[in-house]
């Protein structure tokens, strides 16, 4: 049968009070076999605003608008199993799902999507963000699965604050030497960190203070000099000096006491550096300036300078530095600029990069991308029965003739698969049960490109001759393409002249048969 095509649409919703919801438009490319369906919807995620570390919280996902469109094959009740993946910062993705609960779905009808639910166990104190990812519709009764891949960059739909579990150890950086109070997420080799925390055992010392990889492995105390204390109230205080040999990169600071520990994300900053895209151009050329390893929480000012180090073109833009020491801004360097300089607001530290300016208009290269979604392979027929010409019994065989109702085949899958349209016929029978065998019916196939349309490759009519009740005879075929860069398909007309050889001696009456056509 023609391939089942499901085109997904709708929107994602979560609801589980008390909770908060966030929404953003998302675009999915759904692929089934060689067919694509691109759709845009509004994703809405609802989850608790806060949770304790180790707590399992309810997350729910819904499709608020119209459901996906079914293909040309009807689906029975309870046949579609939906699921969706959510990306969770700092831990494994979460799968939300629902059991099959749909009513019978007609061909081309809508597939309703029930609420998708799951439980998220938050791993540790901090901030957890939830972002939409792949959507999947499984139809196990047919062995089918429709995967919908998110296009572009997804927007964070929900941010959850994770508090320490009851009785757990906590620790946080409250200051970095020589930095503003808001700058606590990154440190440079040689910096001294000030820490505070609670929930620690007053009767035991701190065992280890280590720098680990972001995932918590590869821990070492070699680059840290701690001076930490635990007060009578179980509160942690003191400092940790970061060694000059500490390797730059995102790390975890882990403090261990007996069986308890606390860890927090800490970026070890390297040398401040700038990158420009593009790195040069003529008057009016804009460039994206990206900085790394600047002081987190600080602000930088950009300027273009000439060969003598003097600013040209007036003051440039400013940009905030994020928690990992990165920033991005856009600058249009003035004529005569040879370098771009970024200066931190607090402390005045700088970094620079060359600018290859020119007096000409310069040039530009832009990458272009387009998604071409494939359509469906379908067949349609002119409605009504086929009535063959009447014959009279006279002792000699007589021919009863006619023609198939007009057929149209449309292959817009954008593939190299090709297709085949074949037919079988049952015996002819009258009301009394008399039979004219199926093999007495012959056809002469006819195939052509539909007027006003074009075809990617040729269509070939079958060889004609007697039909059978058990063996399919080709009516029209389009061969599969052998070149993977080519395409087959198009819009075609199909038909056949029919000839039934009625025996010379046969019972009179109205005879009927069924001719079945199958497109694959």
C-alpha cells in the first residue's frame, strides 16, 4: 500500500501545580522513511520552581494545538505511543511519555496527543534548566516510528532552583580576591576564594579539598591550599588559594568530610583572549567579537585603535561577561583601525586582537541552508464502476470491452525509490454462482506524464495480457534511481483498455468481479 505518512504539529505543555511554566516557539523536522514534515509550534513546559537535591519531581508535557496529521492509512484505537525528550543541564536527558490512548483515526485525520509525563530526580544543589529536544510517535502495530528533530537552537523553557537536601553539607564561594562581590563563578591561578557553608559535622575536620573535572572525576588537591574552619553551629568558613599551576577550564571544587561532601562548579580562567569574525574588511564591515577567560560578572568595553594605540571611530559597545568568563558583542571598526581591544570595567585588564582593515568595500561569504521536505506517494481514481459492453450467448466466444476509471499517481517523496502499480482480479460471478474465470480478462496498460506536469524520470506501462486472481500484473512502473544524487517521481496518469473473452456457452446473467490495484 502507499506509505503511511504522519506530519506532526501542535505544542508542548506541562502542568503540575504548584509549578511554573515557560513557553517558546520551536520548529521540528519529522522524518518517516524518506518523507519530511517541517512544523513550528509553541513549546510550553511546566515544572516545580524549586526542589531539594535528590527529590523526584513531576514534569508534564502536552500538545496544546492541533495534533499531527495522519497519512493515507487509517489507524485503530490505542495505536499511537507518544514520547518526548527533555535536555536537563548537568545530568542525563529526561524522557516524558504516555500510553496509547487515541480513538480510531481516519486517513488524513488528526492524531491526538495526550499529556506526556515523567519524573525528574534532581542531582545536586544549584540551578537546573530544561530544554526541549526530540519528539517521537511510535505506531508499534505497524512497526512504524516517526522521529521529529528540533531545528536550530532550542530555548530554555524552565529553570529550577535546587536546594540542599535536609541534613546535607553545603558550600559556596562568597568572594574572589580583588573581584566584585558578584564575581564568584570563576578564579584565576593565584586567586584566593572565600567560602561559606552549613550542615557540617562540628566534631570532625575537613578531610580533602580537591579540584575535579566538571563530571566529578579526576580529582586532585595538588593545586589548592585550603584554610577552612567549621564553627560550633556547623557553618563552614575560610579560604582556599588556587595554585599557579591550576589548568584552565570548567571544574568542580569538592570538599569532603567523612561520608559527606559538597561540590560546586568553578571555572579556572586562563589568559584573556579575543576572536573576531570576520577578522577584517572594508569601511562599514561589522565583526562579531568573542572573548574568553574574562572576569565573570564583569563588563567589558570594546574599542578599535590605530597603529599608535589611539582609539578611532569613537567609543565602542560594552558587553557583560557571563558566568564562564565569555562575552560576545558586535563592533564596526573605523577606517585606520589595526587592533580591537577589550577592557574590563573592574581592574582595567585588557586583551586585544588584530584587525585587517582595508580602504575597499571588502567582501563577504555567507553560508546558506534550506530544508526541503519530501511529500507522499499517493494514488487516486475516478469514482464509479467499470461497465463492460454486453454480449449475447450464440455458441461462439464474444469479447466484452471497456476501460479502467482514470487513475493518477503522485510521487513527491523526493527520493530515488521509484514505484510500482500492479493489479489482480477475482473471478466473474453471477447471482446464481456461475463463473467466468479471472484469466479471461486481459488489459492493455496506458501510462503518461500528467498534462502540464513534469517528471523526474520515465514511467513504463506493463506488457499487457491476461490478469490473474493470484499473481499481480504490472500496470505502470517507475524504476528506482541508481544515482544517489538524482531523484525519481512526478505526477502521472494511468489506465488500461479491458477485454473480457466470454465463452460461447455460458449461463446468462449479470457478472461482477473486483479488480484490485496496489501502489508500492
